[in-house]
C-alpha cells in the first residue's frame, strides 16, 4: 500500500490539475484524514495559476485550511455538492483563511467552522462566487462570528453566495474598497449583510431575511479607515425578526431584532429601489455612535465621525413593519405615539446631529438625512435628550442628494 505522503502527492496532483474525474475517483477511495491532508498539501504547494478542484462529497476537516499564494482558484462541484465540514474541527480560528490576491473561490460550501468560515485578508481582486457558509444547528451564540469575511481587501466581488446562522454577520466586508455584493442570500444570521468601514460598495439583488438585522452599513470607532459611499438597492429585506444571538459586547449585539436596513455612523449611503417589509422594529434605522449601544471601552480613531450624514432613502417599496420593536424603549415609544395597535414609521432616526457643521441652524444639504419615498415618514426619537421630544420630522427632510456613481470592478473582475 502506498505511504501517506505518496497518497497526498497523487491527490494533490489531481486537484492542482483541476481534473474533476481523477480527483473524484481518488477521493472516494481514500479515508477522510488522508483526503484532508491531500487538500492541505494542495493549498500549501499551490503556485500562481493553480486551480484546485474539490470533488463532490462531504469532506470532514479537523483543522483550519490556509492559502498564502496569490493567483489561485478553488473550485467545487456546487454549494450543495461539495461540502467542507468543520464539525469535528479541533484546531484553527477559521475554516479557510486566505492571505492572497487574485483569488477566486466558487461552487462549494463551508459548514460548522469553529470560528469564521471563509476569511480573506488583505487581498486584491477577490471573487467569491456561489459559496455557502452555514452553521447547521441554526442560530447559536457559539457559532462562528462571520460566514464570508473579506477584510482589508480591494476590488472584491461576492455573488450568488448563501450565508446562514453566523453569530455576527453572514456576509461581511470590512475596511475594504471597491466592493460588489449581489445575487446572494443571508438568512438566520445576527447581521445578514454588513458593510463596515468600507469605501465604495454596491449591495444589490440580494435577499436578507430571518436575520436580526437585514443589511447593515456601519462605521466602527476604533478603525483607521472611515467608510462611506455605499449603495443598497434592488434588494429584498424581509422579516428580519430573529432574536439577537450575538456575543455580548460585540457591535451587532446591540442591534434590535426586527431591523431591516441599519445605518450607523456612516456617510453617503443610498437606500433605493428595495422591497423592505415585515421588520418588527423598523424597515430603516439611522443612528449615530452615541445611540448605538456599543461597549464604552472602545478606542476612537482620529478620523472617526460618529454622525450619519448624507443619507438618501428613496423609491423603495415598504410594506408594514415597526409593529413589535425589539427594544423596550422603542416599543414604549410606539405605544405612546401611535397607540397599542400602532406601528413605528418606515424610517427611524436617532435625531443626533453635529451642530458644529450647522449653517443657519441646519446641516448643509449634502449632509442631510433625506427621505424621498412617497408617503413614508421619518421619526426622530430625540435620543440625545433621552427621547424627551420625539417627533415626526418628515417635511424637514423631504430632500434629495446628488446620487453616487456605480461601483466599477477593475482588472480581472472588470468583465464580470
């Protein structure tokens, strides 16, 4: 019988060649431990231009997989056919960690990782297509934080992805530039899709449902890069009412169940042409850092601006929401203003503004919160004064802002 090293080399050769038939036939005759070692060898010995093909089947993994070589493609036979299962993981902080550029991963699933499922760190030209990340026991605080997790990347495409039951965010892009997330589904996560401290993102044609919060656009105070310029459009953001199961102290742990689109401390955000409804707290929430409910021990970067400014909500189709807010204070406000059977309006704003930027008592037009969405109303909860004077302020915010340009992917992703 061939020794373990020899088996690993043979399978790695099949994998590197991208030969589905050879890899499938070989994997079926190997034990799980041998196949894991073979895949690990393929990743460790990959060179630029390598295509690693993972055959159909559920492949048990006991340790994190790591790729440090740029220019590599990892390809499965479909997100329901090729499954990397980390249910028995005993070591490593991620399922798959990629520290590389010009990277493509497609047509596979990563299940039950001990930590983040797929993390891509500090890469350029990243394509994540038809990848499913899932914790199969459903919502649970012990699940990994992030499903699909590119961080500090540039020129990144996520399309056709599915993310289920992450204890922080299902699809998350942080501290990045030039991002497109499209045609994907996020379900039963705390945050379905999250854009954080990212410059230039288009989020469109996605379904966010059954999360605690559907789509989040955040700036965190302790990160050097402040995010701005995100467009959220043509999405369905429906019934995001799952109880918050985020770990205490994390940013998403403060998101009330029933939140549709949430914008916090971020600027130049457009929300348009979406179908948003059935979110029990509110369909859209806009807030400053001061009412975000984060832990108070976070440091603050010099570039951090705690106020959301230049927010434009227009041409969305809203269906009823706001009837059972996931935070006691908001529910009390609902009853006080709209009665026992009433509902909060489509857009809730904490009402906190930077008076240092006022011109003649108001913010300049380009910094305003603008609502141009038919009969939809804007409620300021007057959070700075502990909701002493909440009020519908829709008429003052009937305005428009110059629209953002579309994100254009460049280089090898330009034609996609």
